[in-house]
């Protein structure tokens, strides 16, 4: 872990306006509902700088909002070298982004990089598809996948790093 108090999680896609901000929002909402925002830090980034400073795609924002998740404060950022040092988990959405993250990854930090969908093995899916060039159904599907993986990720972090006294098991994951 990066420090004794917080587990730091970074979600990564290509442009940081669709999948990774959606994952950041879904996971932040889950962590907040369980009263652990002071123990788990959450952010997102893109492997490419196409949209740096931009808000989340309006379709991502609308799909998330329909599930009670606010992406309004999101501003896209590009993956930086310092992220490999600062974050404990770097979760990528697909193979292309995995390859790009691993290409930039310093020796010794490889164990931090995972596919997000590895935390939802019951679905048998490795990648969160990019909904950017499709219709609104793609954004809903992305959220379905992210919600399943977020539940698995939360369970792992809770079990590995969080003292049971600090979280509220009566709140459903």
C-alpha cells in the first residue's frame, strides 16, 4: 500500500471521458456508501491526452446519473509517470490500454496493473468495451460491467486492507 492510511485506486481507459470516469464514479459511490472514503482514494486517467481537462462524455454522465452517480466534477487527465508510484491499483479497461500502461510501467510496479474485469470473474469477460462510437445502450452495458467489477474490487480491498471496525457491513456492496 502507498501509505498506512489509504489504498489508492486509479482507473484507466484511453481518453478518460467514458469508461474510467464511470468506473471512478461507480467505485466512489460504493466506497462512500460503505463509509470508507477516508480509507480509499479513487481517481481516473487516460492513456492518451485527447481530452485532457474535458468533462465526462455527456452519455456517460447521463447513464451514471440515472443510477444516482454524479460525474459532474470529473475532468480528464492523462496517465503520468507519478501515478505508478502513487497508486496501489491501476485498473485498465481493455487490452490496448493494458499494453500501453505496461509499456510505460516502471520495473517493479507491474503487479499494480490489472484488468478491471478481473474483479468480476463470474462474468467471463476480460474487457470493458469502449462505448464512445456507439449508442446509449453501450454506456448502460459499461456501467453494468463496472458495477459488477467494482463489487469484487471493493471486497478485495476490504478484505486485504480495511479493519472491520472501519467499515459498515450492514451496507450492501
